[in-house]
C-alpha cells in the first residue's frame, strides 16, 4: 500500500435541503454534524502511521460548504496529519451557491484547498425551483464571482433533462460556466427510485436529453473545453485528476458514510449508507473482485473516457491483448464505425459517446 500514490475521497452528507432528483446519501439534520465529524476524523487518523502518499483529495457530499465553520479545517488537518500529501496535490471541495461566503472561502484557502466544484444545474430560476434547488441564478453568479477572487480552478455542474428545461437554458448555463470556470460536468438526469421526481412520475425524453447533450458539448468545445470523459469537459490543464483515478482504476481511499475505496488491484470496500450506522461503526465492508469483475470494471470505466482503453496498460494488468481476446467483436464494431482502434488504444467513436452503454456491454464479459 505504501508504494502507491492514492486519491482520498471524503463524504460530507449534509445539505440545507434535499433536491428532488437526489439519490445520494445526505440529510438536512445538522444536529448530527459534530458527532459525524468526530467519527470521520477518527477514521482518517487511523492511517497516521501508514506512510501512504496522496496526490488528490476530494471532499464531496452532500454539501460540504454547509458544514459548521471549522469543520473543513478539521477534516483537512486530519488528512495532512495522516498522509503524505504531495505539494502539488489537487484538493477539491464541493459547494452550493447559497452556502458560499467569505468565511467558507477563507477556511478552504487556509486549509490548502485549491479546487472548488459548485452546483449550478440550471440557469433558469423556474427550473431550479421545480427541482428543489434553494439558490437562484443570481446566487450562483454572485458566488462564482466571489470564488474567482480566490481560486483559479473552479468546476460547475449542469443537469440535462430537468422539468421544463430548454435549449436557451442550457446555452446560458454553458456560457456562464465558460466565463468563470475551467471545468464543466454535464450530466443526463436519471430519475432514481425513492426520489420526489420518481414519485411525481416525471420521465424525461431520452431523445431530447441526447439533443441537449450534443448542443452543450458543441458549445463547450467552441469555448475551449475538451471532453475527456463522457460527462466531463475541461480547459487545458484543468482535467479532474481525482476523477481520472476512478476511470483509470487507480487506488483511492474513501472515508465517511457511503464512501467506497479501491486498492487498485482487486479489493474494494464500502461503508454503510446509513448515517447513524456509520456513526456507530465506521468499519467498511470489504469484498474481493473476481477476474470477470476486474475485466468488466476496467472496460466500462476506460471506455467512458475520450482516450478509451490503453492497450499497453490493459495487457500489463491482465496479461493478454484486449484486441486479440475480443478480435471478432472489435473487428465488427470498428467496421461499423462504433469504435476507433489504434496501436495504443481502443475508444468509442466521438459521435457515439452519449449512447455508449450498448457498445460497452458488447465488450464486457457475460
């Protein structure tokens, strides 16, 4: 474990309110914050003598910016006291516009955070209200302007397929992100079981989402953003180094409720997705991946990226050639224009990136 450089993910499960589409583990009950932070920082400090090196830290949620003041500092102190964090580490915190203020920003800066990811989702106040967001477009604008005074590396999210969303809304969202941010995440709405949108029987049009995605991708490209993963776009030098660890099957540690970790070889672990259970016992459950699991995970995650499967890396990990092992399927897909094959990679053709699931499934083991 000590010979590798890890990413670190830390989950903060608190939000001022729950969005109608959200299926993540989060709660508006702030009375649990201090108890949760005590358990979380204790879990992190268990690694104090591990000697593990880390070059990315990602504090996600939930909404970390609504944590009590001093909470982010406590988390980052535990991280720095427990791991060998590289001098050029990418350290990200998520936030929402309504909880961004100068105190939060100064705490982040003083804690060594150098990247911020803020949710926009839509530039329409009507759409934002319909999905339970408690910020307005103006709130976002004020927050991102304030963040720009302190951070060079800012990311924002947009969700496609929201109720009553129009192309004009997407255009204004992309233009705003392009002006103030270096990274953009563009997600297709998935209506998850147990969410208010599901209970309202909301069902977005897949064709319309695909149309909005192509439109957003084109606009981002015109504004200097390169797509490096199906839902992620960045200006030069601003790719999310932490998220790339997930897609490249590199090792990372997860702390907090619902957080997962991976050793980079074949062992994954997961914490309870119940906040009270996590506070009572933060011990994660470990599970070993089979050879089939490792193959399918690698293929699925790599093909989500613009560069696709690195042929040499695949052979180093698995001991055989991906192209030769799947020669008939690869040949057929290449002939049909679904994938691009070179001496170095196998990747999905750009025009099929948004409808990649069927292509990926055909290349996975049954």
